[in-house]
């Protein structure tokens, strides 16, 4: 059953995800959080990457609302050291960039919304991170 936090997150994501600039701004923040991360995206099709991000965030939100973790385990495999080799430490930077971008784009952003995001999606992030 969805929690109050996951309800807040679901509503917040609904407010921001229909604006394509949200995903552009997210990647600007995330890539600028580390030269190493920026370099990893040098030859990436960012239009496709933004589509993948949109789906990935939705999977985190749906997991927080009670959906099985199957898709997140698939993401864990693709992001593992034998996949895209995504450093587990980068997920903290990823989450910080996400919250900062939500703050900018969600007209109903508050400390409670930020807390709800962190609380609701952290278990899903840990599933992905643990696959490394």
C-alpha cells in the first residue's frame, strides 16, 4: 500500500515530468557534480538518456508505491561493474541533483516534499546500488 511519502512523490513527479526541461536540467546538475561523471556522458545520446532517466525515476516511484523490484534489479545489473560500471558513490550525487532539480521545477516543492522523495526512493536506489 502506498505511503504518505510515496503519494507526495508520485504527485511531485507528475508535476515535473511533463516538462522536458526537467530532464535536461537534471543532467546539467548531475554532470556538473563531478568531472568523472561529466566525462562518462561525453559520447552519450542525451535524448535517449533522458528517456531512460524518465523511466528509471518512474520505476523508483512505482517501487515506493508497492510495485515489485524486478525492473530495479534489471537496472542494478545494467549499472553493475560488469555493465555500465556505475560507481555506487555516484547515487548520492544523483539523488542530490534530482532533489535540486525538483526544487527548481516543482511549484509545490517544500522540505516535506524533499524528505518524501529521499525517504520513498532510497530503498529502490539501494537495490540498484547493491547490484554493483
